[in-house]
C-alpha cells in the first residue's frame, strides 16, 4: 500500500518537473508527446491499479506547447493548446510536435491526425509521420485568415485504437504584419469661422486586422501637416485615441482661408508600429462677421412732383460674406429725413440694391428738397460686433405745371326756372397751386348742353343767357349739371375741372291736357272712357284737375274727375246712334290755368265695353252686334261649300272626257326581231322617255300646269251697311266664276313621248297619210307574223274610232 502511494507521488512529481523544465527551457528538442493513460481509481482497488503503466505514460513538450500547464480532469488529461507563430520563415515542412504512445515499445503503432487543416479543408497544412508520430506544418500560417486549428490525434494497431483519440489545439500566434487602414480615403468636415476653441469638427477612424488583444492592433492618431498654415500652424488638434479633430485656435476667416487640408497618421503598437495616412478637408463655413458697405455713400437725384410709386434712386452695397446667403443679403431702412412718409425703400431682386420710390405725391411748393439717411444691414444678425454703413441721398423735387383747383370742387345754386335772362348766378373760383409761377386762370363751361348759361373767361362769373325750363329732358330730378373748366396760360396748359349744379324751382308754365285723342264707347250701357290728364309742371302747379264740358256738349255727355287722381271719366247721358262724335273739354290745373282738349269718341252698336267697332249696314240696326261675326262665318262657310260643288262638277266632266283615251292606251313593249333597212331610235319601250317636260317646252315642269296668273276679281269679306245678304252672296259667286286661278281650270297635259323619227319613215307612209281614203290595214296580215299584231292594233283602232276629236297616244291636248 505504501509502495503504491509512493509510485503516485513519483508520477506527480515527474509531471511537475517536466512542466517546470518546459517553462524555463528554450530547447525545442523536447517535443515528444506520449498518450496519457487514464487513471481508473474509481474502477480498481489500489492493489489492482497498474501504477507502472501510469508512470510510463508521460508527455514531453517544448515550453511553448505546455505554457498553459496541465489541468486535472475527471477520468483523463487535457492537453494544453500548441502555439505556433504566423509568417514563420521555414523551411517547410517544419516540425511541430511528436506523438508517442506508451504501447509503442510493445506493438507497432500507426499515428494519424484528422480535422480542418489536416484531412479537411484547408487540407494538407498539417501532416504526421504515421510511424514516428512527428507532426509537421507545411506552409506559413496567417492568423488573419484562421487563428486556431483543432485536430484529433489517433494511435492505432491495425484498425484498432491503441489509445483513446486525443484533441490537439494549435493557436496561430499573431505578429504585427498588418498596418492600420482608414475606412475612408478622404474625410471632410465643416466648421464655422466664428466657432469657439474646442469645437468638435469630425472624427477619423482606422482599423488594424492584427490581434486586438495585442499591441499589434492598438492605434494612435496624430496630425502630420496643415495646409495652409495660416493664421497659425496648429489651428486644429486631434485626439490620439479616438481620432476626433477639433478647433485648437481662434482666427478662422472664411473670406481669406475658406478651406484647410490636414494629413492625419494612424500607427499601431500604440503609435510606434506600422503607419498609414489619410487626408482630411475642413471647410470653413460663413458667419455674418462682415457688415455690408455702400458703394456710394452720397447720392443726389431728382423727382417730379405729384408722382406716386416712381423710382427715385438705387443704392448698391457689397458684402464679403457668402454671396446669396442671409449673411450677405441686404436690407435697408431710412433712419432720417422721411418723417412724413413721402418715400419707401425696398430690396432689389439681387438682394444687394436698395430702391427708393415715392410713397405719396410730392409738392414742390411745400418742400422742394429732401435729405434721406439710409442704413444697410443683413438679413441674418451679425455674429461679431461690426459698424453699420450709411449713405446720404439728396432728392430735389422738380416743379410741374399743376392744374387750377376749384374751391369748392362742386358748386350748388338754386334758381327759378323763369329766372330773367342776363341774371348773374354764381362766381366760379379756381386757384393755381403753382405759386412760383405767375399764371392767369381762364374759365370755361364744358357741357352746357341746353346753352342756358355763359361764363366770363377771366372772372369766372356765370349768368343766364336763355330761358330755363325745369321740364326739359336735360334736367334730371330738377337739377341741371354743367362741367366747368379752369386752365392756366402755360406753354402746355394744365386744366382743372369742377361741377356746377343748378337746382331749378318750378313755376306754373305748362297747361294741362288730356293724353288720349280718341276713345270708343258702346251705345248701350257703356263703360265710361277713362282719360288721363297730364301737366308737365311739378306738384303744387298741376293737380288736382278740374274738367268741364263746353256748351253744346253737356247735352249728351257727362265728365267727372277725382280729386285724388289725374283721371277723368267720360260717358254719354243716353243711348247714342253709332258714329263718331267730337267732345271738347276745358281742363284746369290747381293754379286755374286751363286748356281746351277735343276728343274724338267713336260710338259702337254694342253693350258694356268694347275695344273697336265693326261697320254695320243700314236698316239692320236691330241685329245685335254679336251676330255680325257669326253671319260672316256662315257666309264664308256657304261660299266654301259652293266652290267645292263647282270643283267636283268640273272634275267629273274631265274624267268622262278622258276615260276613252285612258282605256285605249297601250303599254305593251315593241321588240324588233329582224328588219330590212334602218330601225327605230328606241328598240324597246324606254321608261325614261316618260318625262315631265317637252323638248320644245322647257318651262313645263309637271303634267298639270297652272295658267298664267291674272288679276283676280275682288272678293268681299264683310257685308256693307244696309246691304241685302242675297246681294252679298251673289257678288262673291260671280267673282268666283270669273276667277281663272280657282279650280277647275284649263291646263296643259303632257302624255307619253315616243322618241325621235325613224330612218324609214312612219308606217303610215305605206299608203299616203294625206289622203282622206281609209287605209286598209288588213293587208298587213299578209306580211307575216311580225306584222300580224300591228294589223290587229290599227284595224281595231279604226273600228272603234268615234270622231276626229279623239286623241291618239303620243299626242297632247289642251283643254
């Protein structure tokens, strides 16, 4: 038992010895790796444990392989990672470590490795000698591509594992083989020229692919150069750790140095290693640190008086700040000399001009010269204290010839319309505002359309030159308006206008009269004739009116008036015979002026009211007036029936006369089968030959042609007074019989046309058609079948012929 405990102590001491030796040894010969036997203390008794095998299974490694030490794990040992530097110079393959099994002395062991870098992609980086167990690396390693490889080592006897597989971790040790890299080629930033010291502007950033846990990737920044180096060499500073660039010194001026170029370096190994550079461009932005200045600080100009909104002067300014920005755009104000508000000042379209215009009419006589003090500033407030630029503008007012001014502009006077001719009514007054000029004012009436007034051209005195009439069409609402003019004697006279309003008072200078000249009344229970009484005079000189009938008319007529209206009612005292009557009345106005008015009254045979009278025949006064239009309608209807009967009679006669002709018309076609000699113009029956006209009668357009219009007899539409009804009907009947345009009438009838003549002449030329002897058409049957039908037609026609007056086809008859 004591021996076993002693052996364990020997094994542990040996392991500690080798570990300490590896930590202090630099000899790479200690690269032998043996598989560690597992300790099965929990499975075997102390007496049964094979402490000799445990003592023999020893790991021998160099210092860099065992730097991590050994850790006791449950049921086995864990091998520390193996470290190998990247970019090793070789030669390759380069020995890395040796595998050694504790059973190699008794049996033949075959060694193998497996994993990425061995038999898996990337393949072939690590190899092993299957007999000696020596592991080699075949090429330089790159930590930036792969920082660690994990392999498994195997010890086999044939196909049987002599030992349990062992994990090998190979760490690639970093070397400073990568310099820092900026993430941008050029960095840009902006800073105001009025920025304070310490103002952050921008940050630059660089990265290093080396191991971030080593100095190889620790970067430090610094400024290498500044262009331009004005106004100081070091206007900017950079934070060495985070790369933030800030303003170090005051004195930036965009107008002199609008841009700076900085060269920045980044170095690893805390600034002592590999170095890289980048460019940083810093733009100095504008601030309103420059005041605008007038180009001309003293300006003299002129302007005519009495003009509004005209341009007086343009003030130009310059500004060193950024053009087109609020820091350079100008604005203007008149700080002195414009207390009355006579001028306005605005900014021009380019924002660098001040435009002065007149805000009201200037008066030369009141003030002939203005001196304005104008100040200019910017749209944006100043960022630093500056002095404001000012300019003095002297404006002289040019005198113009101004028109005389009436005082008052509208003169009102009141006159009676019967004012005496020659009376002076008003004195016009106009003043010339041009006090600096000695000018004379002349007066004139412009639109005295009635020519009632005149004026003295020198004094402006207005007097009446003709009788005035309030009732004239040129007077509106009792007022007569005249436009008056006043003009000076300048080379180009200026004219002022005024208005003279004359209110006319009414006088009783017009007589009343009845507006109507005629009236119509019924002779039985008549409605009165209402008469309008008019007087051109105004109220107080017109109504109420009084109407009286003169002697001789009071016997048959009565007239009444109403004091509240200007209407008189006239009606007869008794039933008067129809006819025209003259009624004379005297009409008085309220002032007692009167005038005789004669009215023609037409009395009709009617009752009540009527608008117009119808003429009546003598001897028939007892027929009521409403029967007259009825009788006219009855007579017209009888006349129409009579005309229709005559038309039907004439049409029946014509039909009887035309019946035989229509029955004998032949409509068969004539076909020519063979011929000797010439033929007819028309072979077959041509329907186009049935036209509505004749070659020698182009004026005929229809088969039924009306005769030439003659003077028609006069029909009477109304019965005359005292005329018998039978005479009225007999007169219209005779007129209808003599009317050539009333149907039925004679007309030209156009029948069928057979075409032109034949080259062989008519068939009637077989025998002389001039002879009175009857033709023997039966002989045509002897000429063959072609002439049989012709013989039948003509032979039949001769038998049926009644007299010489019957019309044959192809002829025309005028009835």
